[in-house]
C-alpha cells in the first residue's frame, strides 16, 4: 500500500541485497513428500551458513553468499503457522501470442560469488548434503557478460534500485510484521533466438528494449505505437507511485549447444508488482500490445518463492 513508511531493515535479513556478482548458480529443487526427506531438508538448510563459511573461507574476497527461498506448497508442509501475506504458486500468464508457464519448485538456492569455483564447490557440497531428499528441477550457471550486458547486447539491471531504495523495493516491511525482512522472488529461465534477434538490426532492437545499445540511454516511447520492454516493465500504482524490484539476472548458455539465455530473478517487497509486470509483458498494455521482446525470448520456467528472514528460516528448520 502506498504512503507507508519504511522501517529500518532487520539485521537478520538474508543476503538479498548482496551486490551483483561475476558468477551465480540458480538451483531449484522439489522435496520428496516423506518425513525423512523433510527432516533432511530442515537439517541442511539449518546449516547453510556453516556451509557458506566452509567454502567461502578459501577466498574471503570471493563474496560467496546463498539466499534460500521456499515455495507455497513446501512452506505449508514445513509449518502450520501463517503464510507470508502474498505467497502463492506462480500464476501462468496467457497472452494473445506468448505464454508464461508455471513449473515446479519447492526450494530456490540463489548462490553468488566472484569466482565460478566457489559457486561450483558450494553447489556440490549442498547437493551432497541434501542427498536423495530432493529432486533437481533446474540448475543454471550464470556469468556476468562484459559490462553487465545480456546476450542480446543490452545492459541489464539498469532500473535496479540503489542504496536505501533497495530495502524499500525488495524487503517486506511492517505491512506484514511476522515476515519483515523477507522477500518475494520470482524466477524464469528465458531462451533467446539470437539469429532472429540479429536479423532485425540495431534500430528495431533499441525500439523493442527502450534503450540505446551503446550508451544505455532511455528512449522516450510515450508516443510510439507499441510500448517498449522498458515501459511495460515499469509499474505505477493507482496513486502514481512507481514500484521497483531488485533484479539479479544472469546470462547463461552454451554456444556448442546453440543455447543462449537470460535467467530472470526478481526480488520484491510486493509479489503483485512482479505479477503485474508479467501481465503487462505477456498480455500487453493495451491488451494485445504485448512485449515484442517475447518474439525472440521464450520463458521455459516460472516459479515463485518467499525468502524468509534468518529468524523465520530458523523457525522453519526447527519445525
């Protein structure tokens, strides 16, 4: 709700606000539906900070971190207590041409570091600890591409909040006091058709994105017949207040396999903001005028999680 005052971020918030890194792993798993599996999940997540220290101590300048988020269904299996106010499974979006699918996921591990080997080692030890308690739904290794560009050639994350605005945009405040310091997070894996993208040329590419390629300057498209990706992804509420989210997108891919993609990950104080953003992209504003970027970028996954504060994380692990 607009007009609320932001309280100081609790010191027990997870590392949602960790700075953009050179490497990342996005690991989504489902937990098996038996008591032994749930017990193993609790035990492993409870010791996640120890695992970060074990691996991260090898190079403190590597800034290893891991954010843990839970999906709606697993949250219900872990506790009978109240849910975060907006937590529910990812809602698929049906547009006139393109579709945002919902895919399974009980736990998200967002692993970040300045070195690929730190991410690799942490993921290896984490999965070894979880053992047969989980099944892997998706595991994507991302990398920072030149000056924070995506594989389409544009700078990604320009609209991210900075400084104290990060907390206002990404972390739940006193509107849901039991979950202050937590964050809603939506992930989607997009695959790009780079040949088709390259064929349309830079002028059309810039009109679709809403920014110039070389210097990353916003293009005014208020009078344009179709809104750009930049404009459709800008959310303003009924009071005229713009709501930001915190993105930590990463390129990924394999030229040998012809795979080129962007892993979208958005943290938000308010889940409805990301949901509105996806609605505008896939359905269009006005309806039918969907985001033309989707003609070249196809979502393969879609899952929603809640990242609890460390205090709430501890409670979930205790049962």
